[in-house]
C-alpha cells in the first residue's frame, strides 16, 4: 500500500477520533466563559472517551487486517494527529484558565 495514502488516512482517522472529546472540551470552555452552549458532564466525558477509543481501535484493527505491513505507519500518523489536536486544546484550556497576557508583559 502507498505510504503517503496510509499517512493521510491515519491523520484523518486521528482527527476524527479526537472530535468527540474535543467538542465536549469546547463546550466546557464556553460554559466557563459564561456562554450557554450545552452541557459538559462527567457522564458525557466518559461517553466521548469511549467513542473516541472505539473509533481509533476499530480503525487500527481494520488497517491491521487489510494491510498488515502498514499498521505501524498508520498508527504513528493517527496518534500524531490525535496528540496534535490535544496539544492545541491544552493550550486553549491553559489560556482560558490563566487569561491572556498583554503585549507589554503585564496582565490585563
């Protein structure tokens, strides 16, 4: 199988796999900011984690059975995309918790 195609499919699967939890995280950020955007609860969080885990595991299993030699490449691309999304979300959460610093180096 073409390595570029495997990497692209892995990145897409990683992005799709991170969407349920990332959406819930964004809802929680909006609730902290005072904008009513939905409910973010522990139960919804657990469901989003289970859905995300199931999607990523199923994608890896399909690649393992379809193109066994591409499983490592696919997995690395998928996890890299997944962690990139959560790297961005963690920065957004940190900024929401601590506020943005002003350009002069003093907090607003």
